[in-house]
């Protein structure tokens, strides 16, 4: 996983406002673009490529734990829907 995206997801696991904004992204056609805009609001520079490299990737237990709270937080453009899930 891209280091900048990893830091962004770590921030989302700690920041309830950010987590809520990401969980609200339900339209898979615009979710990546909107997630990039949200990331910028929080000082992160992400691109669509950052999200593409994670689609279909298997996250480690540590990465899953960082996204505590569960549910779909960011929608990807893949037919499976969610980019990642947290456990909570």
C-alpha cells in the first residue's frame, strides 16, 4: 500500500469527522475522486493511482486493525465495492 495512503487511513482511524466523511462515500463511480478531495482537506496528497494499486489487495491484520470501526470506509471502482474494511 502506498505510504501516503496508509498514513491517510491511519488518520481516518483516529479522526471521527474524517471517518464519517469517508463512510458517506457510497457512489462507487465518484468515491475515489471525492476521497482525494477529502484527503486534500486534511493535508494529504493522493491520486487515483494510489487507490487503484490497493484494489483487490489483501490487507494485513495490522492494516485492518488501523481501520477500526468496521464498515465500508472508501468505495473503489472495482465491482466488489469496498476498498477496505475495518474490524471493530
